[in-house]
C-alpha cells in the first residue's frame, strides 16, 4: 500500500473540494483553497519521495476554456517541479496527451474522452493507447452508487452516469488497455466521513487476485480507514488522501500516513501510528 499524493486544481488554484459538487455551476463546495501553487506541493512530494500521485484539472476545457488553461499552467509548473513523479488528468485527449508527457508527467489519466453517450468507446480507448502507449495510460473509473446498489462510472466531473459498472470482470477486461486504475468514490470524495467500504472491498479483492495497480480515493480521514483498506486488499490497494491532510487544512500529517501505509504494505495487515497532531 502506498499513499498516492494529489494536487487538485480549480480556477487556476490548488483546492480541495467536495467531489460530487464539481461541475455544478455556482455550487462547488470548497474544503480548502491554498495560497501555495501546484509546484510547491509537487516539490514537497518530490522531497518526500512520494511518486505516483496525480494532478487533476477540475475545470472543463469545453465549458470554460480560460479556467482550464489556468489549471493547465499550474499543472505544468507542478510537472516540471517533479519530473516523472506525477500523473495528470482532466480534459486529456489524444491531441494534448503527449504534451503533458513531454512536460514531465509519468502517465496521463483519461475518463470522459473514452466514453460517448454513456458507453465505453473502445475506438477512442484504442486512440488514446496509440497516442501515449498502454504503459503510460491510467483509466479513471471514478464512480457513484446507483439505486440498484451497483457502482457506475461517472464522467464530466462526476456528473454523468455511464452504463459501465465497477466489477471484477470489467476491471479485468479493461486492465488489458492501461497501466493502472484511479478510482474515486465520488459520493464520499472530500467529505472526510469515512471510506466507501463495499467499493473498497471490490477493489481490494481485484488487487489480491490480480496484483494490478489500483488507487482508491474518497473519504479517508483517519488511520483506521487505512487499516480497513489494508485488510480488504492485503495491503495492495493504494490510497489517495486529500482534504483530511494538514497540508490541505485537515488534521492528518502526510508523514504519518506514509509510514502507516508502508507498514501495511509490508505486512498486508492493519496499520498503526499516531493520529494527526
């Protein structure tokens, strides 16, 4: 288990927001707005040797090109501050993907581009693979719970439900097309109220069965959340923590989480450590 750091950018600034409010005009709920630029956070992660995290551009390139461009400029500074250390997503398509790799991204993350009319578009997925290669492509399968209890992938800043559900069979099939999965539990993202346990159980079993890299994000706010995730995945499911971190206005220290996650990875069991000071 690794802690995968994050940098979320909205309106050209580093922010932590409640995930389900992204894309709702005038209704975005902000947990934290940083006075530091994205490069500051990337430099911090580089100093602590915490690679494999992600930068997400939260504005829509189609709906607000100026805001997305402001996000992009911040992201480029972060990529240059930690070359090869971070992935990038948000408005990624075959036309711009390579430019982000050239700026220093280890991978590009794609969601909305490979879906059309609520369905996975395999032609577009193949187009992305041709543009950057399987080994540099991360599929974002962030999801929300439907009324029937299943978890459906959501696109367009987590506002549009697709027909694709997060199941072991679907994960196995899609793993042939990418290097990793990034999966936000959008219903609990940014709320600091606990993980979505049934989703982490699905992801944890998939990791145990296949060893394929998956990063879960959503609701982690105390070390016992890591302990539960470690137990469900044998310490193999990686985790992103955002709003609960002290660097984003929360109570947890990055060092504590990293140490606890490393311990869980080594033993595949519960984590221990001191709470945020």
